[in-house]
């Protein structure tokens, strides 16, 4: 089941075109763990991946998963953010002030690991 945190987040999700690689990762993740709560999508004026065109990031509620650290590792072990910047990850599991959540992001060079 896919849920959306609020009407404001629904509008964020509907206002933007999303990067195809981001959609591919979300589709892959949903097949493995079919329970999402979107907490953030496109943010106009955001200087980071939430504000790009096409949008390259979404946030998902982490506490709906039994083991968020396992989910984070599963994503990052399957997907490579950018071969030229191995320190960057597709999935961050962090708290930026509003609670722990997954920040799922892609780069133009994002690809599935072999």
C-alpha cells in the first residue's frame, strides 16, 4: 500500500516530473517491501535533489519498516549513486529535524550494481 503523509506532500508529488532512475528504484523497492509512506517529494526552490527538474529525490517514512538499517543497506548494496563519488549513497537514513526517514536520491550516473 502506498500512502502519502499529507495533502501538501501529495501536491509536491503531483507537481513534478520525477527522474526515471528514481522511479525505477522505487518500483524495485516496492516489489520487495510494498508499504510506503511518502513524506516529501519535489520542493520548488530547493537547491538539492528535491528541487531538480526532473526531481531526483523523495523521502519515505522509515518506521513503517521492521529494520530501517537493513532497508538502507539493501538499497545501497543494490544501487550505486555515482561511480565517481563512491561516498554518496542512493539511500540516506537520517534525521534532519523532523524525525528519522529515508532520503532516496539519484544522480545522472546512478545505476544498479552488478
